[in-house]
C-alpha cells in the first residue's frame, strides 16, 4: 500500500534559532489534500553513561514546557549542520555532568515526536566513563548530576518519576543488560 504524502506548498509560521515551523499542504496517497504543521529540528544525541561502580549518570533540569524538573540522560541538539551525533553525545556528557567518556556506541536512533516533528534522536552508550570534565553547561542551562543504581532506577520508574521518552528508552535498555 502506498502511504506517501507529497508536499504541494509550504508556509513558514516561525523561524527560530534552531527550529522552524511550517504549515504544509500535502496530497495524500488517496488523492485528497490535507494540511500538516511540521516542526523542523536539526536532530539531537543522548548518552547512556554508567560509572565504574554501576550507576547510571542522569541530569535533573527544569523543563519549561512540562513545568517541572525532570530526570534525563544527558542530551542536546546537534549544534552544527552535519555534526557527528557521536561527538555531540560526548560533548553533552561533558557539558552537563562532571563525567567524560573515551568513546560511544550507537544503540538506537528514533524520532522523538514523529506526528509533528522531524527531530531524530541518537542514543549512544558511553564507554570508558570517568570523572574529569572541564566543560560546563550552556548559559541558559542548569543541571544537577544524579547517579542511580539499577535498583534506584527501577524504583523511580515504578513511582513514575521518569517521564522523558529518550531516558525511558535508554534506561529500559540498560536494565535488560547484565
């Protein structure tokens, strides 16, 4: 079955520093026309980092859109067009926490809100995690590093304390590994 929708026209609604929003007219696969509002995003990377003593590195930060502080894997948007998501993951770990990693391995890539946004998230697992970051957060970003054991993560999940999608994916992967 052909499900492809073809863009007929596009009207910019908003052009920001890293996202744009447009209202597109599309032709559906059945021949009808419809409208789609789309948020264009440069993409992002997040990192699942485990310390030598078996704790996952999370950050707590205020999320204005959700009106609450959330527990999340360190993450951030790709800063430059064409930036390697692996480099972004390593940078975000070092900016948002006191930890660095020797390398990262791609676990998954996925769309964060595929119904209206093209943001593609790359989830990496860090290797060689250790204290030693000399980087700091962006000026508009305040984070608190939180280390959790698998037992603490299971309890936080059971208590509905972790609500971020990328973090849920990463932690579910982590909990199923030996």
